[in-house]
C-alpha cells in the first residue's frame, strides 16, 4: 500500500474527502516526526513504538575498492510493532 492508497482507505473508512484524509495523514506523520525529534519516542498502544536509535561509529569497507572507511555515529528511526499489530498479522484468514 502506498500513500495514495492509504489516503483512499482513510477517506472511505472515515467518510471524509480525500483532501481531508490527506491532511490528517500528513498531520499524523508530522506529529510522529516532531515526537521523535523532541522525545526520541512515540508510543501508540496496540500499534507499536517509533523510536530513535543510535548507531555507534564503526569501520566499513568501500564495496568498489575494498578500502576501509570510517563511518560516523548516527541516529536512525526505528519501529517496533506492538502486540495488537503482531496478533492481527498472525490471525489466519
């Protein structure tokens, strides 16, 4: 499912226009990004947890030359699914 299909789904389920559904989706994504930036974690019970994880500095290899390179420490977004999502995916059809 891509963003357009998700907007169509929201529009149908919530019985709102596609424009309103797009605004809601964009606002939700903005809120998640803001929460990650501010607190480093956004918890949605039953769905999952978005969090910022820190990758330590490490030595890697350039795939073309095989030369060793230093990779700086970085922060990356991560998602951990909640019990509700796991249970929903485990249900047999």
